[in-house]
C-alpha cells in the first residue's frame, strides 16, 4: 500500500477507524490504536484554550492583585522593615504565588502564555506600587533586593500558571 498523504512511501499501516493507509510520519497514537490525523481529531486541552474574555479577566486580576500586594508591601517598608536579608526569598514566594493564584482563580484555572505574561506584569506592578507608596520614587537607584525579589516572584507567578 502507498500512504494516502505521502504517495512515495510504502506502508503496511492503516488507520484503525477509517482504514486509510498511513506511514509512520502520519500516524497518531491514541488510546484505541493508531489513527490518521483526520480521525485522531487532535485538539488542545480545554485548560489551555483561552478566549479573549479570560485573558481580560486574568489581566484585571493581575492588576488588582499587583496593586493590592504592592500597596501592602509599601506600607510594610514604610514602617521600618526595609532591610530584607534572607526574608526577600519568602516575600518573593508570597508575592508571586499571590498574583499567580489571583489570575488562576479569575480565569477558572486556565493556563497559558498570555496569562503568564499578565501575572508577570502584575508582579512588576506590585513593585512599582510599592515604590510609590514607600516614597522612594518609581524606580529607585540601589534596590538590589527589590530586583531579586521581582525576578523570583515573576518565576513563581509564571510557574503557577504553567
């Protein structure tokens, strides 16, 4: 037999549903046997199918969570807890998880690159709001721990939406 898609390839394989000859490049393994691409009906998981309304909801949740967490963070810094030390890692985990979880809940636990970008933007917004509330300007010059915290929080927030 010749493959239906690649007529120059000889094969002894056939689709388990329609019987169309398929070569190893064309076959798709399914729980019920080898099938052609038409019969396999490959679709993305519903968790990763993100309509525009969910992207907007996720972006709104990231903005709200980022502003709220950044305001709280700025108030804590203003009250004299400015030196972070090792605490920066735990603070970053909390900020990243908080923003990521807010986006996840607002989008009914959907996941994907667009929502990961929204969560990362929410973490950056939290950092900017923290700087404004603490009175240190939008982007302070020597904020080494703040930059580390933002980087770790972005990684955690993105990981929450993978």
